[in-house]
């Protein structure tokens, strides 16, 4: 009997030591995560400079959206990621952050915009990139994992959200950069090239991508209604901006092969969407809409694109210069001409 009691006590001691050790290990891992604060959104953490670290920008961009260093922003999807704050800053006398996220639907863009405006109630310039995601659908919810606690409510909730493998992984990556063991991949102003600068342009690969891409619907309406259910979100976003804020809506260039035939469903839907965007610009103070998705020497040539909607760096230069020209010279144009400009390369 004494030996049985002794064994029971030994097992109890072992269990307590084991659980205490594991609990202590879990606590110190959690403490490491919250002190490093990989996404820079916790109220209290180490006072160090952090960089965007996550492939999913929905985690990295909230810290950029609340950063007081910036006073202007770009919102959109991957089709506006090539726009460089460093190019736009001087002409606009602004400090841009590019908050464009891959596959970001209107719901996600609105969430990020609301966070930006919460911390920047009087931005100088805001650029809205309106591609097919705005013109053809309005999914309600996130396209990828989305940390709601960063966007709304109390950021103190974030301490409860850090006890997971992804937070540990990104804390390790952020720490590796802090101690010089990791190179910075994503730009501190939100700009990161879609592809490395030395990425080769291979026409055969591009042709294959074009062949596999969705084709425009050239059928007639047949009773269907051309509508853009997401545009009310854009209207709400623009209405939150002060009259003094420059508001620039752009339709980015994409391959003319995918505009669709005249009077076909896709082509007509684009025209209706652009007309609604124009009307929104016309009825919003200090606004302009710039249409780059028009047939010209850029959009009619495949070598302008990596795929039907993602344009190459030299096209990005043309788009940025078009934005600068349209926005800076529009006051010199008659009022009935300065709301929508089709920009084409001469």
C-alpha cells in the first residue's frame, strides 16, 4: 500500500512538473510573439521599427494604414500594385502608401479604407483603382484569411489572437529581419513589384496564359440587367472624404482582347460601369475618373501584359504619368471635360 501511494505521488509530481513546464513554454512563446508584434498592431510591444512581413497583405497593411507618416493612399487589387508612391509623391506634394491587395474584393477594400480614414481624417489624395472586381460582383466577406480585430473594435483583442502558429511564424520572420538575418521583401510604403525586376518576359508563356484565361461573354443581354452591386461601397467611401481631398478613380488598363464585342454582355457591362463611375466623379467634389481601359497601342498589344489584366512595368510608368497629367491639369480643362479622360499612348 505505501508503495502504491508513493507511485501515485510520483506521477502527480511528474504531471505537475510537465504541465508547468509546458504552460511556461507556451507562455514564453506567446510573450515572444506579442513583444515582437509581427504586424505592428498591438497597443503595447517592443518599440522597434517593423516592416510588412506577411504574404497576405490583410495582416501587414493595417499598420501602414494607421501610420501617420502617410497622408495619401491607393486602394485596389493587384492591378494597382504597380503604382509607386515614390513616383507620385513629388508631383502631388504628398506621401502616398499603396494599400492595394491581391484579390481584394470591395468589402475588404472598404474595411481597409475605413481604417485609413479613421487615422487620416483629412487625406490629401486618394486613388481608387476600379477593375472588374468593382464592376461585376460584390462578395460579402473576405477573399482570404482576414484579421477583423485589426480593422475594427479594440486592438487589445489582438493579444488573444496571437496564440497560433501563423502569428508565431510571422513573429519569427519579423525577428529574423530585426536582427539582420532576413532581407526585406515587401516595401515599407506598400509598394512591392508584382514580379522580380529580373523576371524574364517569355511571349510563349504569355500566349499560353491568354489562351487559358476566361473569355468575354459576347452574347446579348437577353433580359439580364447590367448592374454593379459594389459601387454603393465606393460611393460611401468617397462620401467620407473631405471636399479638399483629391479623389481619383481609375480604371486600369487590361488587354483589349477581353473588352468584348460591341453590344455584347461584357462590353456593355463595362460601358455601364464606366458611366456610373463617371457620374460618381461628377457628383463628388474634387474628383476625377481616368479610364485607361481603352483601345490603344498599349492595350491592343499582348507584350504590354503578363496576363490579360496585369500590365508590365513600362505600362505602369504610362499609367502613373497619366494620373499625374490628368490630376494636375484638370483645372485648366472645361468643367464638362475634366471628369473622365481616356488616356492613350501617342
